[in-house]
């Protein structure tokens, strides 16, 4: 049997991707023998295996001794397990991790955390003050369990503050990656409160969550807008429309340190694309932006021209992704963007140019531009949609607490649990 993989410095313990089915304590013991109290591991990667309750309990008893551990990758560790097995197994592991004073990064992606299984995660997140980076991708949360996760992180912010008052050196929560979790608009009141509580967050990725325009608007205006140190924001594959576009345009100017902005496949629409580009072009806005992703948004030639004007003031811009929008590949604005990015690449020099992506993405799937509406019709449409947005926003703000407390319909909850069950039986790559 091959020994567990180690780095040359012997700081990382890994069983990653071995597809081991570890049911009992004896099953796992033979694989974790290097994890002794005297070992100096700072990272552990158990992803891509499946752990039963007894195996998890044994692993937990060993993890408690790893006081130097800084990162734990526990992604995809419950494949084929029953939903009834996950809570006790997860509880054992997270209770052990909570005792590690240096553990700042936790990845629990591709595990089933629906309403029936999320409790141990909520308990851990609300108490582990060393946490800096949290990765939850594809967990089948749904809006109700998603709100519980957000509330736990809000509670964590309070615990961090209390620890600092007691004289402890406690880091801020810096990274939140929570995508493909069906959070939907119903959980956004909890998430916006969480971001206000953890306003020093730097990286936020919440892609493909079924969040509609009202939820996006609330999240941006009342939550993320308070995070002035934001460096990366990725909200791709949610629904903005002009409502969300206006909200983003209203807050993006407050993110002086923003390096990456992802709003691809968000249905910004032509007016929304112009609004956002014009906001990015305002004096002093996002000068450090390096990457802008806005594919499949119905952005037209006018939006491209507005983006070109904005890009001229972005000293570090190197990559723009616009495939799937509504303009011609030989559009004047596109050609201007292409030349501008090429000039920036040449100015950066060979060393930097070879390390990162530059230029425009491949424009292989552009939609045909129908010629667009005339400016009068476009302005009138924008005005009407903005008025509707303001009315809806008032309702969202007024009912925010009721919306979060409201129990998701039984049918929807069942769908979430079914999804979590399916995740528990499927290896997701």
C-alpha cells in the first residue's frame, strides 16, 4: 500500500482523490498514522474519499492533536453516505477542528448540507474565531439552510469582536465562496446582514445561486456595499436585470481595491450594461480593476463604447470577457478595447505578460444586434424600470426580516433535501 503523499517539507498530509471508502476506525487508522501529536503538518487534504461515522470519529480524535494545522480540505467526503450518517460524522470532525487555534481555511465543498444536515456546520461557523477563508461550493443548501449559514457567520463576527476585546489576536473573515447552493433571494436578508457584520471581507464568490434582481439589489446595496476593502466579487449566473445593474452601479465606486468583477450571464440587458460601464468610468472608480467578466448579458455596441471609455482610466485592466453579447465582432468599440488591452500588455513587460490572461476572450458566440431601440425609447424604458425597482426595493427592505424567518414551502424544502440526498450519492467534480 502506498504511503500518504507528503510535500518535501512534510507540511501537507494528503489522501486527496483516492476514492477510499472508510467506514470504521480500523479502515482509516492505516491511512492516518503520520498524523501524530509531534507532526508539524499545516495542511490536510482528505477530499475525494468517503468517511463513515466511526471513521470520522477516529479521524477527529487524531485531528485534535494537530495544533499547527492551518488549512483543511474536506471537500467531497460523504459520497454515497446516507443523510442520517452525515450529521454525526460532520459533527465529530468539526468539533475537533474547532479546537485548532491556527486553522484559518476550511473547504467543505461538494458535501450535502440541506436542512437535515446543516446543524453541525452552523455550530462550527458561529464559533471558530480563527476562520479567515470559507469555501462552500455545491452543497445543496437551499434558501433556508443558506440563511442559517449566513446567520452563523454573523454570530461569528460578534465572537471575533469579543475575542479582540479580551486581548486575543483574531483575524477578519476575508474569503467567502458559496456558489451553486440555490441560496435564492429568500436568504439574501441574512446574507446582507452577514456582510455588514464582516465588512472587511476581501473575496466574495456567490455564483449560480438563483438569486433574482430584488435579492441581488438588497445584497449589493445593504450588504456588500459596506465592504470597502473588496478585491474580488463574482456573482455570475444570477439574475440582475436593470434593477441589479443599477444597484451595482451605485456601489462599485466604493470598492477602491477591486481587482476582479464577475457578472457574466446575469441578464444585465443593454441599458444595464451601459449603466455599469458608465459607473466604472467615473473619475477615480476601480482604477485597480484587472479583470472584468460580463459574458452573455445582451450588452450592445453602446455598452461596449461606454466600457471602452471606462477602460482608458483603468491602469491595471488586462482582461475583458464579453462573448455572448449583442454586437459585431468587428465593432469599433471592440477593436478599440482589443488595441487598448494589447498596449497595456506590452507596457507591462514580458515577465508579467506571461503569467496572467490578457486581452479579450474569444468572441465566438455573439448574438446578432437587431439595431437597438432609439435613445428616446431606451431612456423611457430605463426610467420605467427604475421606478419599478424603487417600489420593489421598499417592499424588500420592509419585509426583510419576515422573509428570512418565513419557512420555505414544504415542497421547496423537500426539493432541497432531495438535492442534498443526490449530492450525497454522487461524486461531483
